[in-house]
C-alpha cells in the first residue's frame, strides 16, 4: 500500500514537472547540490579573505594601537629598559627629596628620647600637685625613685613621657624603633616617588625602544610582562581586526552568493539548500 502511494506521488510530481516545462534531472544531479554548496562556501571564504586583506591593513592595525610605522626591533630587553628607567627615576626622586643620613636620624632619636644619667641637669614634670616641676641635677637613680637636687621623686609620679628617660633599656628600644620607623618611611617615600617618576617616563622610553603595552592600566605599566615588541602587537591587532571584519562581511557575502545560485536558507536545518521543486523531488527520495 505504501509503495503504491509512493509511486503514485512520484508519477504525479513527474507529470507536474512536465507540464511546467521544467528539465528533468538525474538522481546524481539532484544529489550534486551538496558539492555545489561546498564550492559556494569556498568562494565566499575566498571573497571574504580578499576584501578583508584589502581593507584591513598593517597601517590600519598600527593606527588602531597608535603605533607609528615603521617600527624598529628592540635592541634592549624589557628588563634592561625597566632597569634604566628605574635608575633615572630614583635619581630624580633623590634630587627632589634627599635621604637623611642614618646618623642624622639617630641624633633625632637621641633628642626625642633623651637618657638621663647621674650628674645631668634636668627639668622634670611630675604628678605632685604641690610641686609639679623638679629642676636640678640628677643625684641618684633607682627602679623606684629618682633624686633630683635634694628631692626624692617616686618614678610612678614622673610624667609618663619623661619616665622612660631614666630607664636605659626602654630608651634604647624607643630610639631603635624610631630610627627603624623613620628609615622605613623615607625608603617607602623614595619607592613611591621613584614609581611615580617611572610611570611618567617609562611609556615613552619603551616606545622608543620598540615596545608596546598590552594594557594601559597604571597597575600594569610597571609589570614587565605587560610589554611586547611593537611589531608583535601590530600583528596581533591585525589578526583581531581582520577576524572582526570577516565576521561582519561573511553573512552578507554568503547570502548574496547563495541567493545568486538559487539556494535558500532553511532555519529548521540551519543550512543552505536549493530552492524550488527540485528540492521537493529530492526530499521524496
């Protein structure tokens, strides 16, 4: 029953083609559309390639990155340029704010944190309301009390900021901490100042040396891995721009070439197939 109906449909369609005056095609010819489709796709890709290469050039890639042509191949490594830039920047930072000598910082520490000894002339603030100031020569020092002139003053009654001046170990620690802190602060300032000078001068030095930055983020400018030869950057940009251009051009050219060859895009199958009754005939088989 199915065979009879199938044969009947074929006969009807055959008669319809004859009535329409359409040429009959062999089974091989009907199956050949896939080869034709592949040829059209190859033609499309070749046309896309030619148009992209003609419009997206090395010059346009260089302009996109703001790189001047011709580029020169680097004669120094990234690390060498960085080292040179940092040395120049550190020199500029030191000229703007010279480092204090260590001995100068030590002297400041001695002035801020004095160490009183027997025989020193002092003026001490105390918490004794009736006589809060003790002036005179230090006559004796013990862990519990200090004699200044003829007065004995309990250590606990001496103003806290002056109490350590009678303790050699505490005074030493205070001075050491002050020197370390001050030295660390000025070294940190030097580094920050140097980094700032580097940020101001490095991009131009790298450009002249033949390099281009991957990212212009200031956090990345001081990262050697963020730099590459300008010629490499241009080639990468050329590849990117041509890929984007190809993706824009391909649908338009593809539609034009397939339409010229009487193909229709079938959404269901997501592919190009020949349009018209010949395709219907093929589907029956």
